[in-house]
C-alpha cells in the first residue's frame, strides 16, 4: 500500500492553486484536482486520533493519568491538531 501524505484537504487545494499560479503549465483540471485530493486527503481510518477526548489542560491531564494509572502523552506542535483555527 502506498504511503499517503498527511496534508489536510484545504492545504492541498492551496498548494495546488499556488503551483498552478506559479507554473507556466496550464492549470490543473477539476478532475485532476479531485484525483489528487482523493490520493492525498486522509481517510477516516487514518484519523482515529481525532476521536480521542484530548485534554488541553496539562495539570488536568496529569491528575487524570495518575487517577487512572495511565501514562501521559504530551503532544507539542506548532500547528493546531484539533483544527480550532
């Protein structure tokens, strides 16, 4: 199975638009864009991490991990993984 890119769909469309604008080649057809989005955009089975009830408060996460005897995952990113923006 081919490895899939993790770019969200809107970023793919922006990337394609920028490439079409900057290129001297003709712009992509709607069919080509649709095919690329299908190939690049993650499918629901690749987005299971979005179903996890993530805590945004570190102290609450530490308390909950201790109560449940579970490890704590600290996820840091310069992007918003919960796509609130």
